[in-house]
C-alpha cells in the first residue's frame, strides 16, 4: 500500500481500533491501521463479555477482527506511530518508527493504557491468570473461591463490594491505608475482612492464584490462602500521540473527549481504554465504532457542503 495519503489513520490494532476501521471501511474510507505490540489483555487466556465470542482468546479475537476487514480498503501496518502533527494543508502528518510519513484527514487514537502494577513479587507473573483488575471480565472464573482485593481509596472500596458478590470469603488488603471506622464495621458485617499489613508477595501456579503473603513486623510473614486477587492499579497512556496533537488529558489520565470520542482537536477521535468511561472489550468495540462513524460524518460535511 502506498503511504502518501489515506483518509483515516487508526492508531491501535485492538478491539477499539479494529472496530473503528471496520466502520470506516464499510463507508468506503481508505484506512490505515497502525498496530504495535501486544494488547493490554495479552496475558489473559480468554476474553469475556464479548457477545457471541465469550471465552475467545484475545489473540484469536483480534485475528477474526482483522480477517473481517479483508473486503474493505483497510490495511494494517505492524509498526509504531511515533509522531503526528497538523500539517500546513490542514491534514495530519503521521510518522512511523521507520521514518515513513503518511498524510491523513482524520485520526482515531485507540492506543490504550498501561497498568502500573505494584512492585510486589509474583504479582506481574500472575496478571491475567490469578491477579485481575475487573470482576466483570474475570469474576465468573474465580467465583466461589476465597478472594482478595488489593488497594486503597474509593475505587478499592467499590471493587471490594463488587467482589463480595462473587464470594462469601473476601479479604481487603489495604496496605496500611486508613478505612473509616463505620465503613469497616459495615464491611465486616457483610463478611469482608480488612487486613492493613503490606502485601509482601503473591504465589500462583498454572491453575491460578494460591495465596497472598503479608509482611508482619521486621521479619514475620503470614500466608493468606486466596483463589484470586483483584488489584487497583494506576494507569498511564500507552502513547503520547494525543498530547503531541494537542489533546487535553483528564484528571483520571485519559484523553478528553465527548461521548462520541470527539476530542477538542478537530479531526482527532479517541476510542477504547484511552478514552473516558468504562474499560472493557465491549465498550472499546462500541467506542471504536462510534468514533469511526462520527469521524466519517465530519469528513462528509467537508466533502458535501450545503
């Protein structure tokens, strides 16, 4: 494919990016998808809550999505976009890592986020198999087991209450963060135990999580048997392209956009985990489709002025 000019550049080859590309391709837009690196859920054995595809491996889900782009003028390039700027002609100039530049009329940023996991031995190795971030995505598989939640603040409190719906045996590992006495009493009445000690490590096997080890005093440790652990972890944008293009970043670390994915920068849309809102595969797919449709609307307004 010649790189000189396309209608739309979709940056990101996950569910949001492929959905945007499909929507745009079906209205005869010439689309280039820049895909770089594994998806955020690459370590998970299966994707869930995906209608008709529940339980499909993440890589297989993306393969199906790519295959379904074949009838359209959509092309996927396995290379990172390292820069994008408004050109003098009003279009955008996007530059790939290898130096190639493409001129585009509009951009959909589906670049996602990175999870910044706590530096706890064993935690990263069990991410997606015994340690999770979302009970809607992974709760069914560990339901009924002794479960834990690691983190502090309102987000962790919300997560603890969600996880209690999956198990009668839930421990909240607060890492020493203070919990309101009234809240703690209410949680304990609901069967949720609170442990303030720091988590020293987690232990997992091929079958999933086995236990959480707490640090107690200078040399002491306590092993708490758990069959799954949900973690509140901060995130960061996986790409700085939005900021390079002038898109504001929200207090929660996402790219600012309205419900259609339209950012304050004309011609730039965002979809998926980098956009405001709930993070899940179905929401990413919906966001990509809406962003693609709304970007096409803006291009139509330019093409057919009235």
